[in-house]
């Protein structure tokens, strides 16, 4: 087994599960600021964003922006229930692997099905406090809140 690297933080961002809570607050997440906040000091380590590709929605620009910020992007091809289950299992497996390799792992999610993995790995949970599922909050030993500069007001529709 590898010895975890204490100087680096792995960051996993479940962008799909964060989209709707932010939208209900009429806000969008600043993924650059989120990454800075999650990494802390010295601010190094891998960052992975999990994004859903939904028919009829232009997600290519969003994925390019995430890559430009420094995220590796993993794409879920659909929002069907069976795909959602597989996606949750894959993200959970990535979280377990990151916990073996890094001393600190931050997962930004609102997916309550990840609560057992958050508890098992000791990952830091990053969430929108007004909207966070109770199961996740209970599972996490430490939380970081997505608020303030991490949330930007959405432009009003014309």
C-alpha cells in the first residue's frame, strides 16, 4: 500500500448534484474559487469534476472551462436511473482510491447515496449549507461550505 501524500489534497466535484441546489438559490458555482477553497494551502493535488452530458444542452463549453481551471473532467452520458447508480458507484470508487493516495480528500456533492463512502473515507464534505442532504452532513467529520464568493448570482433572464 502507498503512503498517502500529506502535502496534497485530492478534490472531487460532483457538478451535476451541485447544479440544482445552486439554481434554487438563483446562483451558480464559481468552480475556480471552489477549487482554491477545497485545496487550501499549499493548493496542490488532483481535481476531478464529474459532469452529466444531457441531450439538447451545450455542455462542451462548460467542460472546456473546467479543464482550463485545472479539473480532469469525467462525463456521465445520460441522466437515466441506471446510469445514475453506476455514476454514484464510480464516484465512490474514485473517492476510496483518492483516500488511499492522499492525506486529505475533499468531495463537493449533494448526492446522499455517497454518505457511506464519505463516512468510510473521512473525506471533507463541501456543500451548499441551505440545501445539503442530512445524510451527507451526518456522515462528514468535516465540512466546507459553498457560499459567499463561491456562489455567484445568476444573471436575470431577458
